[in-house]
C-alpha cells in the first residue's frame, strides 16, 4: 500500500495530463519499472473508482471502469518510461531501449505509444526500414485526422527520412498542421514567409498571420522553434541565424 501511495502522488498528475513524463516521474523510474500486475490492477481500480466518484453526477453507464480499455494504465506508464529513456532524464539515454519498451503497447493498439514509437523510428533511428515503417504510421494517423502527425510528416519530407525528400509535400503537410492548431508548424510557416523558404514569397503580413494564429495547441517560444528547425535541417543551413535565434530562445522571458 505504501508503494501504491507513492505512485499515486508521483504519477497521477502526469497520467491525467497530455504531457509526457515529468522530472519527478523519471527520478523515480525504478519504482515504475518494478510494478507487478497486482500493483497495476490495484492502481487502476483506485484510479477508476476515484474518477467515478468525482463524476458521480454522470449516468452510471459512463463509469470509468466501463470506458477504459484493458491495461490502460500499464500502457500509459510504458509510454512515460520510454520518454525518460528517450530524453535521458533520471537514467542514461537509450533510444533502442525506449523503442523496445514502446513496441508492446503500440502493438496492442495504444495510440500514444504507437505515435511515439513511429516518431522515434523516423527521427531517432538510422535504420532506413524503421524510418519507412514509422513514416507509414504517421501517414495513417494523419489520414485519420491527426494534425500533429501531418506536421511530423512534413519534417520527414523536408529532410527525406522514411520517404523521398519533397519540399512541396512538406509544405502541404505544414499547412495542414498549422491550420489544425499546431504551434510548432505555425511558427515554421511564419519564419518561412519571413525568409522565403520552400518557394514561398517573402511576405511579412503572412508571417505575422501565422505567428499570431489561433488556436495554439502547444506552449512554445517562437525563437526556440525557429532555432530548432535550423538545427534539424528543416530550414536551409544558416549558422548565423541559428545561433541568433538560439540565443534569443535561451534569454529569460
């Protein structure tokens, strides 16, 4: 029971949000890696009963225990554990281990795990076949309506990861993502219009339009996103501009 109490304090704020693992989760990584099936069953029951009580005004037909898929907590925790290994927080960075952890929940149909695994296959693996498989997963997600996956497809097209390099198709996906509220690609288009990248005309009005576009799904700083796009090769190489935006990114707001 003491173990479960510790897990509840650490994990539930993370599991109840759209964010991936936070620092406290990763610092307690060994706890989560050692959870047994009985631990998961107890924690799932506690979580579902607590949420059912919170929303007791809802019809009993909408109970958490009836709505959640099998092993929902185990799969979600696996995603956060993989995130710790991917980022190297609380443990040594290990991309291969992160992908191995994600493979099981992804194959079981856990959407967050499948998306994260696909992204890692495309952008973190040197294996062309992994890159191709990951790109196809992102493509399927985008065709199902995911603006986030569309934006990542754009990045892949821009540099030729998992697919042939094609700046026109990259731009097409950027517009889909930006119109879908994806802040990262709104800022990408803003800078592309400032500089005339991807065959776009220099247009400061359109640059301002995309920089201020609403809604914005992600909290992100414009200068940081521009620096990141130079760093990953999404924009033409320009060390001076990359350093300029990186410095502005690191400045205190």
